[in-house]
């Protein structure tokens, strides 16, 4: 009888171990090298990458010259900031809309429609040069920029949804590729916009960017396959947020979007005031943030797909390390460390490196959380998760400049960077605590079986 019980217990333990290995290991397909992609799949990757690059470049292209032009037309600095902010607000609305109605309209239709809206409004923004100064110009800027944000928000979310649906075994690697082109668009937009503006005036940068987006429409119509979707009865936003890990990972997306947008808005003024740098040198130093992020993203994405169990540790380590980096960019006054140029550049590189380590792993982990929660793998679930990810990112892009700007105005840049970096450390510690708690519970649940 005792031998029979032991055999039963050993058999049960072996089944549990097999289940754990199945959950934590990567499927065989995920270890296939990228060369296994077909020519059609490569065209899809190129098409989605081009969408992300053009979307981010069009967003950033007006940064160097529009504020000065708007002030000439009678807008205040506060109004100029609000014109930039309305883009993010409408992008947030678009992400929720796309995630909710992706099954009803189809993800390919939403992507093509978003590109059409984004291209037309980008070109239209250039013609505002001839709008009457004052209230008319300001109102038209808000309207056109709002519609533009909705269009690009739809494109962005649709790209993530398509990527997940077409490449379910390589989500992290493909997400990393899209993030590389997103970063390249943000880096390329301002210098291209500034050069074209100085050479040809206000209209041509927007016409050029809009025409580039228009060219993506036939490319995507040709490259993207038609996806037949089946509705899942249990898909809802509320259900996703009953998973604690899903909430914590979404919080990290929000935190690091806010941290990066804070640096975009406040770092240049701090560097020029503190070290007397010119705008050219500040732009070069900012590569210390974007270049490590761009280089590390594909590598992290590859290992994340091959070893899914390490994603959580990428996020924890990346959150803590980048948070410390933000504390030392200034550095925070309580450390009593003098501001030094080499330290600032080093910490920017550290932040870029670990931001890439963290953010690339968040999207596939959100999908894994949804599947653990009982959601079916399919377009409806991927669309919902893509909407949540995009919404967390956009809210962070609004939160960072707003809260960071208030802190910088009443205290200084050093405290703003420290407080936003502290958000990341808190998020990393919360995620670490949740993981350790879940593991201790699993250990305690297995202990009575061993004792029996």
C-alpha cells in the first residue's frame, strides 16, 4: 500500500514538473532562427517597421520650428504645449478604440484607414501657415493635430496587433524591431524637419512627411494578408486587470514612457544651463539615450523569445538599474555629488540600455498574462492587449512632461529626474515582490504533497 501511494505521489510530482517546464520553456518554433522567415513575412516586417518609423518621424518633425511659428501667430507657450498634448490625448482615444473594435472593422482596414487620416492631416497642417493669426490659427491647429493623433494612434496599435497575430512565436523579437524603427523615427524627425524648414519653409516638411505616409498605403495593401478573426466571448478590458502581474507590467510601461518623455521635454534646457552646451552638442549627447536602447532591443527580444522565463528578471533588473540611472543624471541633491558632464552622459547610456531591457519584454509578457488569465490566443485578445499597452504608453507620454515640468519649475531638473526614476524603482520592487510571493505560494502548495 505504501509503495502504491509513493508511486502515485511520484507520478503526480513528475506531471507537475512537466507542466512547469512546459509553461516556462520556449516552444520549439520560437528557437527557429530569423532566416526561416519567408519572403512574404519579411515584406510584412518591412511594412510594419516603415509604418512605425514614418509615424514617429511625422510626430517629431515639427519640434524644432513649430513653437516659434505658433508664437508669431499669436499662440502663447502654454497653448503651444497644449497643441502638442492634444496629439497624445487623441492617440490615447485611438488606442482604446482600436483595441475594442478590431474585430468589427478588421485590423488591416484600421491600419490603412489610420494611414489615410494621418497622411491627409499631416499635409493639411502645413497649409495652416496661411490661416489667420490668433484664434482661427490656434483652433485649426488643435483640430488638425487632434485628428492626426487619432490617425497615428490607430496605426501604432494596429501594427502591434498585426505583429502579434502574424508572428505569435517571435513577439519579443518583432516588437524589438518595431521599437528600433520607432526610435529611429524620433531621432530622425527633428533634424530632418529643421533642415527642410530652413531650406524650403513651413509647408514642405509636412507635405514631404505626409506624402511618405501616403506611399505606405499601397505597400501595406499589397504586403499585409487578410486576417480572418473569430470573436472570443470572454475578452474584456476589465478581465485583463484582474491579473496582478498584468497591472504591474502595464505600470512599468507607463513609468518608462513618462521617464523618456520627461527627458525629451526637460533635458536639453538642463544640459545647456548646467554645462553651457549648444543645441548641436545636446542632440549628440541625447544619442547616449537612444543609441544603446536601439542596439540592445533586438538582442533582448531574441533572448526573450528563446527563454520566456527570463522576461520577468529583465524587467526587474532593468527597472531598478534605470531608476538608479535617473537618480544620478542630475544627480539628486541628497547624494551631494557635483554635476559632471561625463557622469551625465554615462547615466544616459545606462538608462537607454536598461530601458530597452525593460520595455522590449513588457509587451510579450502582457500577452502571456492574458493567456494565463484564460483568454484565447487570437486577434481579439491581441487587439485588446495592444490597446492596453498603447494606452499605458500614451498616458505615460502625457504624465512625464506634465508632472516632470511642474517638479522642475518648483524645484529643479535633478529632483524631477529622481522622482520619475523613483517610479521605476517602485515598479521593479513591486514586481519582484509579486514574483517572490507567487513562488512561495507554489512551494507551500507542493509541500503537503511531499509530506504525504
